[in-house]
């Protein structure tokens, strides 16, 4: 007779204990293939449990294929593969393996962090609370493929007022981040196109269908070197003209005209304009969007709410030229919007009532103070460090007069509990910089954290503060 230890005081049901015991015995061959199992009545009497308990356990084993029932004869152990046992062993190893902990830093200069303390939680909560109501039950259904019309209308109004872009809601497509929208654009422009990318540039772009296929184009103090682009066979270029990532360069007026002329010379040439960090500029007037200058329908405008609101919102959008709308509607007619409808309407109402503009104005002042604190700390204490890309955005570039490599300096900072990000992480092809160069993001810092963070980093790199009667080292 089958012997199983059943704990009648356990929180686990008896039928489950019996089922698991028999299953393990079958898998480990303690009960051999072809063995006839006791009848439900005999096993119930032997284990002093109810026949119902045995019946449920047998039923589960039967459903999973561990036993087979022969009418008027009984239950028999079935032949099974070794796979379930192998899988169980692997699962056990996975469960026993320690989870890799995400390292936390005392100071993190990541360029993508925002000031979370200044987010208008109370206002956002009010709009969310008002929307999650039975009166919004239609939002439970699938929405428009291009995104909610109300949000697209607010985006069109915002772009006209702040970026000089004239478009209508029908040209706007909403999606859950740049990483989702870019493959759609690439498919729309056909994957056999030749793509050119800024070098250095946004590190995620080469990983989106373009790895080892993109043509790197140099960037200097005036932005993308259009002369270099003209000497390639590329017909699509991805560019961040208003605040080049990561150098911070602004595409000059002359090169903007040159680039638009390049695109207009062939029908299959297009410019993807990523309006990265355009909301935050600290010197001079905001730089107009390239799309606003386009007279030939050659610019696909792309932007997000990542920096202006929050990265976790996962709302991005692109604006198509009217000439590409028929192709988009043909290819993507079966697509569904990837941003929840409730989130889209919360954002639309937030923008409609003027809170988005108020929030942006407030954040510009906050980030300007952080920007100034960071640059003043470096200039006043470590003048040997060169600062670039400091006119806009939420990070600057620093070039460090040291002999160590970027990776060595990154490792030294890491050992001090400080995260820094070398410019080499954003290169399509190698560039020989005169000095190790790093991105220093300041968005996620409290204002009073910035100065001690810089001093701690410099101390870690053994760069001494400037003294009035001495020289920087």
C-alpha cells in the first residue's frame, strides 16, 4: 500500500498533500510505470481520509497525465518524459539563486533623472480622482489607434504656442515612449532606407533595428555636420537639433537651412527631429523647432513628456507630415494605442486647464538654480575642468584633465558611491577626446546636495579645489 505523510493540521488541504506526494513519487520512479494504484476506497481507508479527498487527488493526477484510468479495471501510472523533473530541478536552482541587487549610489549624476519633489501630486491626484468614475466608463473600451483626440488636440495647441509648430491632431500619434514610436517611424519609412545618426548621440537609437547599420555623422559646436551627411548615401537622418544629446550643441541657423535643403532634394529623404530637452533653456531665447521651418513636409517631429513631467508616465508622440499620413493609416490601421486611455485623459485635462504650462514655468526656475549651482561650483573651485553643453537641458558635459581613462574614472567614482556617465557610452564609432569626458545630470539632486556631490567626486578623482594663491591641480 502507498505510504504518505499527511498532516491533518496543516493549512494545506489533504487532497493537495496526497496529490503532491503521489506526483513526486511517480516522477522519481518510486512508483514505477504501469503500477496499478489502490482503489479510492482502499486508499482512503488505509490513510484514514475520505474517499472524496482521494478522488480529487486522483482526478488532478489524471488531468495532468501522470496516471491513466482504465474502465472497470482501475488507475495505472502512465509513462512520462523526464522533462517535468528537469524543469523542476532548474526551477529549484533559480529559486535558490540570490537575486542581483540594484546598486544604490550616494550621488547619481544620471542625465535622465527629474526633480520628483516638485511634482504637483495634489493636482494630478485630483484629475485622476475625477476621471476614475462611472461617468468615464467609455474609457474602459479600446480607444483611437493614434491616441485620444483630446490629448492630441492639447499637444497640437502646446506645440503651436511653445515650439512654433503648426499641425492638427490628425497628424499626431501617441505611444508609450520613444522606444515604441521609433520602430513605427522606421517601418513607415521602410527598413531598407539608409539611416544616419549623430555621433555621439542617443544611445537607445542604434539598438532599435539599426545596430551596425546606421551611418554615424560627426557633431561639433554647431551641431550635426551636414557636409558629412551630404557625402553619404543616407536618406533618413535622426537629429536632436535644439539641444543635441549628449553634447548640448544647438544646430546653427545655417546648418538648419542646409539640412532642410538636403532633405528636399529627393522624395525619399526625411529628417526625424527629436526635440530633446527643448523645454529647458537657460541662456537666450528658446530655439525654434526645425519642423516649424519645414516647407516641404520632410520633418517628422518627435517628443516626450519624460523630462517635462515624469519618465514613468511613458507618453511620447510624433507629428507626421501630411504626405505620410496615408501610408501611416494603411500600415497601422490595426494598431491600438499603447498608453492607457485614463492616463491620456488625465494628461489632457491637466494641459487644458493650464497646469502643464505652470508646471513647466516652475521647473525652469528650479532647474536653472540647480544648473547655476553646478556650473558655479565647478568654475569657482575647479577651473581646470572644461564645461560644455551648459546652455540648456538637465545635464552638462565636463572634460577632466587626468591621465586615467573614462572607464577607470567611472570605476573610481563607483567605488566612492557616485554614479557618473562617460560620453563614450553614447558613441556609434570611437572619437578621440583630448580628455576624459562625462555627462553630469543635475535634475534628480536637491539644490543643497549639488556642491557636496561635486566636492566628493573631485576628491574621489584626487582633483584639488582651486586656491587663490595657488593653481588648480
